[in-house]
C-alpha cells in the first residue's frame, strides 16, 4: 500500500532522492524482509473443506485473528500520535505524525478488505478508558524526565513495546490468510517490521533517529549533501519539503490531545499514594489507642481523607502537565509547518552519530543555531 506521502529532497542529481523513496516506510533498516507465501495458494487453500464443522471452526479462528490485528493496528495508530505529542524536536515530531497518519490509512484499508465500515482510529471516542489512563501515566513519566533526549527515549521505548505485539499479530494473520488478503497483510507487515527494527536500535541507545527541520531550503540541501559525502547511503537518509508533509500532519493534529488523560492518571496515582499514607496513619492510630486524645478522627476517616486529598493534588498536577503538553505540541508543530522549509531525517550507525549530529546541528535532540 502506498504511503500517504513521499519524501524526497528535490535537489541536485547526486543527492536527489527517488520520488518513491519515502515509501521505504519512513524509517530505513534491513529488518523488513518480505515473507514467502507458503501457507496458502490459489490451488491449495489453507482451510480444509473435509468437514463443515472444521471449516466453521477455522473461519471463527481467522475472524478472531483479524479482529485482534485490527485492534492492535488501531492502538498503534493512536500510540504513534501520542508518542509524537511527547516529542519536542520538530523534525522527529513531524515524522512520527506522518507515520501515525500512514498507520491510519493502513487501518482503513484493512477494514475495507475485511468488509467493515470505515472509522477514524484517531477519534478520541474510540480510545478505551484503560488506554487513556496508560497514556496519561506515560505523559507524567515523560514530563518528569529532565533531559530532552531522555524524554524522547522514554516515549520511543513505550512505542516499541506495542509494535512488537503488532508484528506478532500480523504473523498470526498471515498464517491463516489467503490471497488477495495475504498480499495486503504481507505488505503492511513489512512496514511494521521495518519500523520495529529501527525503533529497537533506538531503544538500545546506540543508533538514534536524528531529525531536523531546516528553516531555509539552502541549508537543508547543503546538509543533505554533507551527509552523502560523509558516507551515509540512501537507506540512511530521508528528506521532504515541509509542504509535502503538511497534509498528513494536519490530519493527525486535527483533534489535539486534552488534559483529561493526565488528570485521571494524576488522580489515580495520587489516590494510590494517599491510600498508602492513609493506611500507615490509620494503622498507627489503631495500634496506639493512647493517642485518642490527640487524634480527633478515627482510622477510617484518616484513610479516606488521605485518599481524597492526594487524589485532589494528583488531579491538579495532571491538569498542568496535560495542558502544558497540549500547548507545547501545537506550538512545536505549528513552528515546524510555518517556519520550516525542509525536513531531513538521518539514521546513523553508532560510529556516525556524532558526525550526523554535527552536520544537522542537533545535540541531545535539540536543534542548535536557530
């Protein structure tokens, strides 16, 4: 399936990227090899028709596998958008939002192939309460990380955990599918595997994704030329004019995050802490009846009061974190789209990281000299 946009540098022939190069799934690596079709062919179906009962059971298994895959693909779309919201580097933020929109397109195509109605996976109403709570806790964890590079590492590591499960779901669906659905699943699996392999190297801490939005095209094209001359091959570089990524980014950002998730997460976290504190106080009062004259409330009142107080503090704390994240996400996104001219993304090997950061003027995920 074609991706929603293609990234190319549009510069001199020796550094120009092919118009379809961004169809390499946005992040280049050797981890996305195509599987061989062995489980089903046009003349050898993988569902035995020897009995009606077996056919019905196999059909039910296939349906469950495909529904599980759809659920995880929808979750992946939401997680990519959520991860982008926790990124402060303009280039990486825009890149992840483009990927989120591509996942949304993959989800829509798969639903159509399975005969289901079209829905928007980025609609906030489709996000389960448990997932909202989980993302709220991740937002708080990310916000408590001081260094910007550290915050991005936390966000990308959380993303990797879910991508592993999605890749496994694709494998299970491929094992029980026939053409033409098999071809669609296989092409989507290659994209997932490619991104998964790249994220794994990032999580290992050795090969980061180095991205920058250049405010002038001349600077961006000069950086691309230096990257090529420094030994990076075409699979390690992506580039695109900002005008080319604007539409998918805006589609992903049309329903910005709210502070609700972090408020709920803060309230739950605060209630748990308050419960532990209140339980300790209540136990102490209960075990020391001589304090009756000093403590005017009973153990249960202490426990409930501590839960309520800490939950209230957690709610306020979560509101400020969520509101700050929302405003920062919109501000950085708008800055990249309005002031940027060229998006350049590099995927250096370990020994190339320092050189690439120097060329792109990025240090610990921060854009320098702007």
